[in-house]
C-alpha cells in the first residue's frame, strides 16, 4: 500500500471530510474517495460508515487510523532525517497553541523558521487548552503550546517561560494610579474572570483564597481578548499575563499595575507525546521557538 494512500485516508479522517482531506493532499475529492475505497478493498472490510453525517469510522477503520498515524509519523521522521544528512531541512511541523500565546510571537518564529528552512512548512492553529491536549494526544499535531502545562504518562513537557501577571484596569479606574497593588487592593472589586473550567481561573481563585480575599465576579469569558474588551468598557478589573496587554498599554486603551506580595506568574510550556520521534525539522523549530521566546523574555525584564 502506498504512503500517499495512507496519508489521504488519515487526513480525510482527521478533517472528517473527504473534500478537506483531498485539499490537504492537493488531489481531487474523487481521488480521495478512491484512496479510501482502495484501502477498504485491501482489507476486505468497510472502514468508513458513509451512511452517517458526518461519517464515522467502523471499528476496523479506527484501528487503521490509529496505526497508520504512527506509520506516517515514523515515515516522515525517517524521510526528513535522510534529507537532513544532505543538510536539507524539509517536511512539516504541526503546532497547536492556546490563543493567548500571542499571534505576534508565533508569527515571528514561523517567519524566521521558513526563512532559514524554505523547504519546510509550519502548520499552526489556535485552540482552547483542552483541545490542544487532545490534538497532541491524537497525533493531530506534533507540538502543543499551553499555559500551566501538566506532564503525564502520555505527555512530556518542555518549559518555555513564565509570564508575570498584572492587574489590568481601565485608565480611569482608581487603581490605575497606583504603582503596585496587592491582592488586598482587589477586595470587593468588580472582576472580569476566566471561565471556571480553565486552569488560569483556578490559579487566580487559589491566589485570592489563600489571602482570604473575595472579588465580585461580574463576567466570565474563555479568552483574554474578550476580557480585555470588557475591561475597556469599564465592566471591571482583571488579572492577566503582562505580554498579552502590551499593545493596549502602548495605545493607552488599558492600564496595568504590578502585582506584589507575592507576585503571580503564568508558566508556558510545550507538550508532546512521550516517546515521540522528533524529525530534524521539528527539532529545528523547537530550537527556534525556545530561542524566540527566550529573547522575548529578556525584553520583558530588560
């Protein structure tokens, strides 16, 4: 069976769409359908139940998908390693990141990487934290970038950096005039929080609980951008990673005050499946990603 056929099948399953799987491989939808049909003929069983919308895998199809994903990973790693011996970095790096890592930071790393290795490609998507973990565990991506990374028997963590958390408020807010604040300054303040199921919310709640401080939660959101918008209309204050509000601070749209006694930080890390064989292309991207984020950290403290 040809690798191209296996790749089309896996992409069709991953995208849950024959048309998108075909597009990912730059073939027609008819060709993608024929590839899956050839696999079913090879095994003599139905792999995809097309009677449902969207289609679902049969048990045999699920077994094929899980096994062939590993085959493709190993094949791609071998291919890129052989090419790297000729000093040629090729292949694809698939990355999933939480939204708040920053489009600017990631775009800069991607541009540098593609400038250094023009024959390589980076596929980046932004997801909710739980979806990043799922994508890594399901081998849909090679690397995941998350906050408060948690290692497990299935996942390994590569630390990236820690971001200082700051009080963020409207420039007209009384606390905006202070140079530093403690948790006590936030007592009974109208507070715009993260959704309760997010780790960052749990860490901020723990921070208040340890100091016996209560705030008035007026809104809850699952992303930093919406929280910043709520602060901008003076709905309340919040605690956010400092790098995520730099653009608003520069424009004067928001104000940030240093949080002390003690400070609060958000760790960032890269997650990947345990025992994953890194192709040279992935290793090079990892190096550049760490190099880029380290440089950004230096600018934060400079």
